[in-house]
């Protein structure tokens, strides 16, 4: 069936995403809050990925440049953040991904990380996308909350015309009125038609933008529901932000998944993914 066509595979360090391979995991805290916490989370991500036999990538931001309030915690900054991400790679062996917010950040960040993330609000910023692609590293491009899935083809074109690292496209919900997002699962199929692996961001998809006044709120109880649905719709990687105690997180406290709940979430998601694969293998072309 056309919406389940096999995508190109994208190599992210030691991990392979897409190409008909196993579902991949992209997980970590919203923002780096400290070296020890980052390592604690990365160790569990690595352990869980090994247990389930899936590729995994550690995610954390060194700077949250799109915070609503001037007083919001942004992270340790690029220098310290990249040092911590390097330590995560060295200790756990996990590939790492972080986001860039300007073209000038792309090259120094690419010297450390294996995958460059283009934030949703910046997905149409040509200079950022081109600079990131020119590093030769693969890109994780978040679909903007304001964009139709089929419009991401132009963004893919910018990236592939300027680099050969490959592209992952992430669905993270679409603006629906004020302080709300909805996820249209048809968008996963629409973006798969570009031939690159599709990622589902299960934690940002439950965000309520600006819903907490000076910051975003969220409904983390719906993370498993949407993640299972995306597995059935054919996602090739699950993106989920995790934290040891989300109620104390310095960013996105209402949408991060408690770290201890990650194994159960993966168990459910992989069960649905396995059922989908079995159905598709038995379906006529």
C-alpha cells in the first residue's frame, strides 16, 4: 500500500532509522539541566533500547531559545551543553541529537552531535536548514505547528539540495485554535511520500501552547494514546522527552514522560508496531 512504502534508511551514528528496519527511539530530557541528570537518563535509554533490541538516540537541548517568558530556564548554553552531550556519547555509546537555532550554530554543533534538529518554529528558515544540511550530518526536521504535512516537501528539498546526510521528518501536532494542538495521523502517511523516515513526537504533541500563562501546559496522560496510534499509522521512530521527575523539570514539565514509565510505553508501542508490520506483510500490493 502506498502509505506504507519503505523509506530510505538514515544513519545516525551507530543507529539506523527507516529502510524497513526496527522502530527507533529518540529520547531524553527537554533541556540539559546538568551533567549527572543527563547521564542518568541516557543510561536508562541505552539499557531499555538494548532490552527491546531497537536503535536509540539521546536527545537534549543546550538552549531553549523559543521560550515564551524572558524568565524561563533556557539551559546551560552551547559550550557546556556540547561538553555534556559528548560525555553522554562517550559513556553510553548512544548517538546524540540537539537543536540548532541559527546557521552559525550548525558547524560547531555538528562537530559533537550525530543528528541536527531543526525546531518546529524554524522549519521554514532557509538559512538554518541549509547551514545544518551543509555540515553533512542528517537532519531531524520538526513540522511546524502551522504547516500542512504535504508542504514539508519544500523543506526536504532545501535540505537534500545542500547535504547528503539524509532527513527525518517529525510530526508534533498542528495548531487548533488557541492553546491547543491536534494530531492528524494522515500526516504521517503524507510525509512518508517524500521517501524519508517519519518520526512521531509524542510529548510535544500533547502540549497546550501558552496554556499555563507564561509557559506551555500539557496533557501527558495522552502520550501513550497518541504514541500507540502513531505506531499503527507507520511511524519509524518515536520521539519522547523523559525526565526523572517531570513535576520538577525546568522546561515542559507538563508534557515530559516520567523516566520510569519509558519501558512500559515502549512495550505497548512496539506491540502495535509489530502488529502493523504483520498486517502489512500479508497485504497485497
